[in-house]
C-alpha cells in the first residue's frame, strides 16, 4: 500500500522511473524502466533474461512479458489528463509471436492527437474505451509478443 501512495506522489518522470524500478514485482522479474518522457507521453521498458524469469523451455516467462507493459498506458494517461479524469485498465490480450530470449524491450507512446481525441470524447461525461496496441521486441528487433490494452477513461462528474 505504501508503494501505491509513493507512486501517486511521484510527480516527475525521474521519480516515477526510480520508484517503478524498485517496485517489488518489477524488481523480482528483472524488469527495468529505461525511459519516461518529460511530458509522460512515452515509456520504454526492458527485461533481460535470467533463470528467475524464464519458463520450463528456456524462454521468457509469459507473465513477466505481460507484466513489463501492464500498467504504463494507465499511469501515463493519469499523469497527462490529471485529477479530473478516471483512468483504469479494463482489459488486455497478449499474443505470443515467437519465443523470447535475451533482452526484450517495449515502448508505449501516446500522441498529442490521441490526448485531444480522449478529451473530446469524454468532454460531456462519456466514457472512452481506447485500445492501445504495442509490441515487445527482442534484441534483433523481431516481435516476441503483441499486446492490446483496453483502458476505461471518463471525466469525473461534478459533485
């Protein structure tokens, strides 16, 4: 619970990166936040392969592959849109394309146009359910997994 409070108070990308890199599930899986853009619109994560994040056949454990990309679109949009919006993870799907070995990386980005679209859709209190597609790649740039993340976004109602 203390970690959640700290994450909420991480008001700069540098603080968020530091906290996330010490977050238990990330630390235990060998996941690293490589970069968070100053405007919160891009996050790059990586994971080197170790004995503790490999499966029975010697490739990256699928749960660790998903964990490395799980919270980022939600966290990015919470920072970008601010406290007047509700942002939740709603659903996810992962498609394992090829066995992951070595270091794998993923970059999640949100464009200015997407932010404006969200604001327009939710301006009158309507919900938005955007689906973000991303790829996890290996060191040669080949796709290891494709992930679809569905978010729930709504402007908070006036109380």
